[in-house]
């Protein structure tokens, strides 16, 4: 079973890749990333992305514009301490 730390909010996901929240939302809308609504209602959804999607996002970013995100490779995807 996945632990809570395996799931990231859109903002946390964006921060880990040095991207804007808007960019991550765009990747989700185009179907490039898996996202899950963890809230029971539809009025105000609460989305989480599996941490495993970080690599997918980096691949998409590299193939779409030659960059792996908004920060250098050492900083991107590093687990914040």
C-alpha cells in the first residue's frame, strides 16, 4: 500500500520539478500525467499525483522543449528535507 508521502499535490509536484502549477495542470489536462481525485465530492476536487509520475513529467518536458523542468537536474526531483 502506498504511504502518504508517495502522493503529491499539484503544487508539491510542481515545486519538485521547478515548474509552475499551471504547467503541471496542463500536463494533467493533456493526459500526460496520472492524477487522482481524493475528495468525495465533485464541487471542489482535491487532486494528488503519484510520486512515480515525476519521471514521466521530466520525460515529457525533455521531449517537448529539450528541458527537464525549470531547475538543474541536481535540484529537480530531489526529495525536500
